[in-house]
C-alpha cells in the first residue's frame, strides 16, 4: 500500500510545479540548518531530497529503488556516531513511538550533530484543516513520549498529526529531561498560506504557480508574528550536546 502511495506521490511531484516550489523551500530550510558532514534521511519516501542534497543517505521503512537503505527510524541499522545530521519531512508524525526514534537519533548522531525535521503544526489556523480535511488523524490527548510494545498490524502511513506539536511546543522540556544529550534549539512556525492553498500532494491548487514565490517571501516576513496563529508547519532543530 505504501509503495503505491509513494509512487503516486512521485508522479504528482513530477507533474505539479507549485508542489516542487514549496518543497524546494522546505529542503532549502533543512539544508541551511544542517552542519557539514554525513547526513541521514529518514522517511525518504519519494526520494526528492536527493535532488538538493545528493550525498544524503536516504532511507524509508518500505524499499524503493531510489533509496539507499531500508530502515525503521525506531531501530536504525547504523553504528553509534555514524551521522552528523538526521533529516526528514513529514515522517515524525508517522512514527508509532517517537521516544524510540529520539533514542536512536541520540545514539547514531555525533556530538554536536543535529536532527532537522519539517512537520505539521497544529495552530488555531491549521487545526480545522488537519482535523476535518486532511485524511490523517489528529489526537492532541496522547503522551508523545510514551513507550510500549509496537503494534504488529500498524501500517507505514498510519499517523497522528499532533505528535510534532505535542513534542516540540508542549513537551519540549520533557524531551530534554528524558534525553539529556538532546537540546531543542528551535521549533519555528512556517507555511501560513502557500502550502494549504497549494493542496499539497492532491491534484488541486488554489494558488497559481507564479504566485508561489511571492507568497513564500511574504510568509517569511509575517511568520514571526502570525506563525503561532496561522502556521501549518514546524521546522524543528534538535542538537546533540557535546559531552565534557
């Protein structure tokens, strides 16, 4: 099922210019937050990041020919300190046990390394869309750091869109308590207008391609003031501290 969805997304990526414009902006932001060194992508899906960061080690839980390895972010098949960066777009909210991912990230990152993610943001402006329009579920009542057995029947695209907001806007101090080597450097809001109006990976778009660039630049100007009210995305940066 996931292979079919991923293939459909890959076709949509090729045929929808405004989608590429918006995600190019996401990838630019991610790369700007990375530090020099070996980078791991989790939830690589359609493999689009490689167009912008060719040297990235791209992984996903389901195999595809354009990926470098099959990997579950909750149990990464890499040795300690293998990477300087771990990056991903729209993957954290698909992970059943984020606590396990954070533990694995802390293990495979070198000291000073970073986790850089772009994920759904639940704000007053986005809540209704994510709750009633977007097909993935939203539950803000869970404990995002709860551990326990994994569900053997869980599908790769099962999700909770509330996880990133719960972890990095409401439970940030809990992360640093549970994982003392991880420090949350930022969880900033973005994607106020262009992303929701574009329809994402759906066929439709309410914004013409020629306006995408100007709208993205306008978002950058107003996001510091309006992001917490209207943002549809978070860019999350977590750093592994250097031990003394």
